């Protein structure tokens, strides 16, 4: 038995918005792999829950009329990894979420939950930042869309307005982000499974037609600061440069101007800086290879 | 303290349609063990780390400790008890666990076997590395992982007709 005071089950998005307005104190629960653990730990003990588990209209992946890749917030990690649209256009996202927890957790956990938690270590978060994902939020006033960077306010807090009955309903990857672009993610953790990232690095690259020049490189980190973050100085350095190993190594060093990791029991600041530079380099090398470039 | 909240759940458990009134606070583990006496579903960590409570829901593995019983509405749930034949005959994967001595204390066994069922039902040939990743959601505190791995691998090869391949069956 879980120590909850009440359970409200939403049957549709509109139902969820209504329940949220009626019960502003309640916690939203999707896949349950975080909320139920926190409830068991006592952190959320005695709270009431609004379950959106049965809101099936929020599941699945499609390409919308504006050619965005649309990922319903309730889509599980396993379904993202196995989805043909993801595999064709943004394979790195499928690979990143395939490193969350273990197989049963990936069958239950959702990308919406992963982002609404607002934690910096979420395996999907750095890739979504690096691909400039758009978060779709539905509330009593309708739908609003904001860049994922603005969705993260601070550690553990995201831009969902309870007073407007808001829930996150989808994550969109714009065509401008995924077109002709290849990426790679490295999760550095102590174990190969059932572990939280010490550092997560996601890089994607678009090369010029002759594959000799970096047209657009984007990089984002998880656990390099209190929320997932881009490394804009490193991006500015590499864009327009020739595709060479020297430039990629300098790019790796440049990320140190951008990131601000902390000392924690998982790893020291110095160690995180070391793996950030190394991961940035390795991710970009892999992205260049996937894009058909040569080094 | 709010008053107790109950809900009627209709689902299929091991092929049989059932109806059960459940407390909304109950996990699926609570329901399967308490109401249906399916004690292969073990209570281990109860926070989704150990995999001892793993069951199949519509063909996918879930830690039933992190799944509310009311979410089972309309679902097809399979536990280890659902694998045996009408006269208690063991399935191939259960027999393989015996043959490979993949059981020591036995507490992790039902969970491991249900993950093996999900893997084997895909009828795909996985590399050793892939199989290890697919089995990584379970803890065996007797540390008998190698025998468990071998039982799953041999059953995969047997089903694919590749058990005699000297390069694969090592």
C-alpha cells in the first residue's frame, strides 16, 4: 500500500486540467517510477495524486503538419527507442533514453515525467536541450509552447502553472533541429545499468555539403550545473571551422568556459570537468562519423 | 485522513478474466499477492531497483511494485504461475533455469524468468552484450548471474534452432 490520501484518475487531457484546477495540491503521476519511489521514501507521503496513466491520447510519436517530430508526454522510453521516426531522424534520443535505469523502468518511465521532474541528470534532458526541443503545455487557457531551456526554471522546478491547471502534453523536435543533423550521447555513470548519470553529454552536428566544415554544432550537458545546459561558447568556437581533430579537441576544452559542475558524493567538480571535455570531444567525433565526415 | 477509496478492476491474469475490488493505494504487487495468492511475485525492494516483483503487462515487463493496481484495468497480466502447462509442466525457460543451476535461493528467479519470457518472445538472436543489458534490471544477491545468463541464452538459441552452433553456444 502506498501512503496517499486520494487518487484522482484523468481519462483525457481536459479531464486532467480540470482535476488539476480542482486539486491544486495534488501531485501528477505518469509512469510512477519517480513519484511512487518518493512516496515510499516518505518525501511525498500522505499526498494526493492525479494519475494521467490512462490518458492514451498523450502517447505515441508522429510528425505533425509543421514537420515537427511530436512525442506525446506519456510515451515510454522503450517506445521512443523502438520508434521508426526516432530511429530515422533523431536516433541519439532513442539511444539516450535507452540508458535510463533498467529495462522494466524504461517500459514504465515516460519522457514527460523525465522532464517535468526538472532534474539535471535526466538522460533525455541534455539531448532535448541540444536539439532545441519545444515543450507543449496544455491548461485552462489552451495550449502554449515554450523552448525547453525556458521550461527548466531551477533544479526541481519547471514552468508548469498549477493555477492554470497546466500539464505537459508533448515534446516537439523542430525540423530545423533534426534536418540533416546527426548526434551522439555519452552517459558517464559508475554502473552500466540502474544508475544516475555522473555527467551526461549530448552533441549534434550538421556539416557542409562537402563534409569539410562544421555548419552547426550544438552541445548540452546534464549534471554540469543545477539544470541541463548548453555550452554556447564551445558552439560559437566550432561553428564555421574545418572538420579536423585539432578543432574538435579545442572544442572539448572550450566547454570548460560554459559549465559549472559541483562537487558531490558521485564525483568531484574537477573530475566532472575532465569527463565533460573528453565526452564533448568523443561525442563530436562520433557525430562527424554519423554525418559522413572524415577525420 | 481521507476515507478509504476502493475501485473495481477488471483484467486478465494468466489468461483468466477477473474482477477485483482494490484499494486505490494498492500496488499491483499487493493485488497479485494479497488477492490472487500469486506468490511468485516477490516483495523485494519495493522501489523498482531489484526486479523481484517483475510481471508481464500486455507483453512488456514492469516492476509491479511501481504500478498501481487500478492501472491494471483492461490489461493482460502474466506471472510465473501462468507459464506452466495444465498439469504443471514447466516451460522451456523454467526447465533451462533448472538445467543450468540458475537458481540458488530462488528469490530473484520469478522476476528474471518473466524478463526472459519478454526477451524470448521476440524470437530474435541477441549478442551476449545485448542479452546482459536486457537482463540488467534484476539483482541476484546469490550473485548467480552467469548461470542465469546461460539459461536465457541457451533457450534463445534452442528456440531459434541454433543450439548446436559451436560459435554461438559457448
